[in-house]
C-alpha cells in the first residue's frame, strides 16, 4: 500500500517538499492509517504534519473515548494534535440543519481556523476508493450533473487545499494496512445504521452490486475520474464562451441571448450555471431542475417574466435582455388621491410633490410645455369629473399623442418596455378610467391646450427620492 500511495502522490502532485499538512483524524481506520503513513514518510516527503480531531459530542461516552484514543495515539507517535469539542446537536438546532450537515460544517470550520492561524497549506483527509464509489452512487440517486458524478477529487484547490492520498486504495487494503502495522482503530457504531443513505449504500446496495461485479468500486472510481476529465474540458469551453457572452454590470449578470440560442443544449445549460456562479460565487442548492426551468422559459417565446431561484436570486427576461439579480422587494403602489385645483400636495409615501393651478391666460405657448418634463398644461374645460392621482387599474386607457385611437395603459407600458415591477408605482393623473397624464411619460392628446381653450390646468410635479422609474 505504501508504494502505491507514494506513486499516487507523485503522479498527482499532491504533496510538495516544504508543505505543512494538517491531517483530519477521527480515530477510525482510514484517518489513522493516513496519519501513520504520513508520519512514517514525513522525512522522505520533506513535510511537516499535525493532526486535528473534533469531538462532535453526538455519541456521548463513545465520542469521549474516541477523543482520548486520538490523543494517546498522537502522544505515542510524537505527533502534534489540535483538538476541540463542539456541541453539534445544539448547532444543528440553532441553524435548522441535519446533524450530518452540522457536523460537517463544524469540522471544516475547525480545520479552516487551524490552517489560517497555524499556516498549514494543505488539509489531508482519509477518503478512500470505497468512499468515492459511495459518493458517486449517492449523487446519481439524488440527481446530479457531470460535475457531481465526478465525485471527490484527489486534490481540491482553494482556501483549504484538500488532498486525499487514499483515493487510490480500497477499504480492505486500508484495514489490512492497519492490522499489519498494529494500528488499533476506533469503530463508529452509527456507521451500521441503515437509515442513513450512505450507510445503506455501503451495507446493502454495494454488496449486491459486488455480486454482479467484484470490481464495482474500482469501476465507479474510474468513471468518476473520466467524468472529471469531461468536466474539465467542458468548463474550459464555458470559460472561453463566457468571456464574450456573459457580462457583469452593477448588481446584475447579463447573457447575450442571440449568441446563447446558437449553442447546443449542453452548453446552453452550462452557460446558465456559469451566470449563477458569476453572480453568487457559488452553485450551492442550484439543482439541475432550476437550470432546466430557466432554459425552458428562455426558449418558450415569452419575453417578459421572472423566475425565483434559491438564495434570494431571480432570473429576469425583458424582451431581448436577460439577467440574474437579487430578488427585488415589492415596489409600493401609488395610493389613490383626489386632486383639487389651485392646491399643492406632498405625498410622503410616494415621495412626490404635485401642484395644480388654473390659468385663465390663454397666452401659454405649447413650446414651453414641451421643454419642461415635469410641467404640463391641459384644457381644463374638458376635464369633466373628479381628478385623481393613482396607480394603474384594469381598463385604464388614454389617447397618446402621435398615435390614432385609444391605447390601454398596460399595452403602452409593454411597448415602452417598462419593467413589470415598476408599473404599479408610476403615478397617473386620471378621470375615471381615462388617463390624462402618465407622469414622466406621455399625455392624453384629447386634453391638449388648443386655440379654443378657455382655461388651462397647469400641473407641476417633483420627485422627492426615487420611488418610481420615470
């Protein structure tokens, strides 16, 4: 086994001279064998090593005995040990996660803390070939892509820089190594509880598969390596495509839809995943179904929609624009207020000041009206009924300047490509269902001042803050 491990380490460049390696040790056969091996070849590899043990306090007395065992082993072998106890049961309750997830989070947080404070540049873990087979099967059963089925890597580069030197050997070889070297390891009885998915695979499913093919673990591991190679090739292609198809601007990540449509389905899905990754920096909880939903929506022909994604994200389509952003808070709607002439109003909720003045002088020139975006003039004699400031309602219409006939306010907003979430926040000046002015946008031509106008309603407004998009 030792020769095989040394060759595997060399072939994959897992350990370099001068490395300071922290080894996660539970007291079980796998981690103990790894610790013993690295201690034995510490001089040959020219590295420094230390062990780290986290007591999860889940198994009571048994956990305490594991803790004491690891301490004693490290003393005998003259290995520096960092140890810590964490109440994982309380941690799981506090964060509302499973015990397994809480234990994993606590363990890796402990390792990360040690690596940072004590300057260990690599973290060695005792995962072996059988663990790889279980991981691949478990991910296939739960649903995964090529990246997931690639399983665990011999080296995962990042903050922790994890290495797994035992991935080239199976559990049987590890047990034999322990017996040969007199390593009396600890056994976790929870590993035999079949209500846990991984345990059920290990104890029931894989033995059945082994009856069909005795080398099932080896073949699953080979499959994982092949999947990793395919994944690397795919990601290199995606990285190249992303440089001219994905753009990050402000708080959004945009995709070039025209170019995206030309790609094969596999690349279309991977580009969507890349968008999420560039936006969030992670693909945690982003499943295949999420990506498939976005892809189907983009190809559905619908041009205006939003689709909520995990972690407060949303995918947004607005005609030929598509992007991912944080899910927006609901924009408050404009209230409904009756307006009287020769009065000024300030609506604090909407952040809007508005003033109405009736002018008898008919010398107001249209040119002045067109120059001032926030000041309009209307034929007051044509306003029959109560005048209201409000948001849009079903059935609202107006007669836009330059367009024959009536137009629904909804259709006007669509034509102007006003974002759906902003439409209810845009103030309208209306009498009944007829809109006289969409503030900031357009007026009703039927109420324009003409040579026959006897009295003019001058309306001025000012935005106090940014409450609506005009």
